[in-house]
C-alpha cells in the first residue's frame, strides 16, 4: 500500500536469534557455546510478529503518533 506522504520502513528480517543475538555466524555461535560450556539457545523469529515490531519501533511510534 502506498499512501501520500507515507514514510516507508522496511525492517531487516532475521530468521533466528542465538543466545539473544541476531548475529548468525557459525564461528561465533560455536565460540560462544564453547566459552559458556553450554549449547546455544536458538530461537526462531517470526518476521510478522506485531509485538516485536512495536518493541523495535517504540521510539519511532511515539514520533509517528504525535
């Protein structure tokens, strides 16, 4: 949808986060697992999650709605 005077924002979508980070380098994942002596916690991300969108853009939403 393209509205007049609309500011478009396209988020970079990540399919997963590892140990709370979106850095998905295999070397970094293995290094973190070795340092913490535990398996990495891998959580899938839903790029269509409205709650996550609001969290990422909380400061922007305050400006957009003001």
